């Protein structure tokens, strides 16, 4: 493991590196399967764009972006983040992307989410997490249900998908609820 920030059973999270840019990271965000349900990924990505993104996140304290790595091989397989962190109100958006196709299984996503929630509530002392997702996404609703996120709102006809507009769901996890379950 290289510079682990949080360690799980099969993966670990670490700060992104410049080497990540030139491997597959930039390609994940041009892949239609990976970006199908991402709200803000409609333009093709390039190494140059990934470098710009990398330089922005390294300096940014309102977003914590972490590389997801396989413990056995150290391979960079995805990214996750706590974004739009509001330090006054102690909340953030939570998200994850598994870019490497052979790691796209529910087990990896569950482990990433578990580590990221732990970081949010125990390490950087947030009080609330928000997830905004496309209602018809096949994997996100069950993942959030597993972690007891509560649906708190819907944005009607917000996301253009398959020639029509569909709803986006907003859900929330409060630290107090998470702590009750994870003593």
C-alpha cells in the first residue's frame, strides 16, 4: 500500500497522485458505461482535463477526493469524494465511481461507502452527508438503503436520460443515526 489514508478489507483510500492521471483515471470519465448516471459528466475527458481537475482538488479544502486502490496490487480502481464540504454547517456530498470494470461489483462499492462515511463522521467531524442520484440508477438506491440514508427530496424531470427527463433523488445520512448503529 502506498500512503494509505483509510484501509479496508480489500481496498484502501489514498490521496490522488499525478501518476493516477496518466493511467486509466481520465479514461473512466469518457466511458459511457461509467458515466451513464453521473449528473455532471457529459463532456469527453482527456489527460489535459484530468490534470486541471487534479490541480484543483489538491488545493481545495471544500472537497476531499480520494483514490480507491486494490490492496493486493496497489492498482488505482476508482475515486470517491466528500464534495461541497460546508465547514460551518458540517455537511458534504458523498459520491463514488469504480472505474475499473473488473472491480465493478457491489462488494467494492459497499466497502468504499463504508470507509468514506467513517472518514466523514469520525475523521473530519461532519454531521450530515447528502447523496444526489438519478432515481433509475440500478445500484445507488440499494447501496444507500444499506447504509440507512433517508430520502428527503426529489428534483422532478432533472436529468436527461434516454431521450426524456427523469427525477433525481436527494438522500441524507446524519451522524447521530450512523453512530447509533455503529457503536
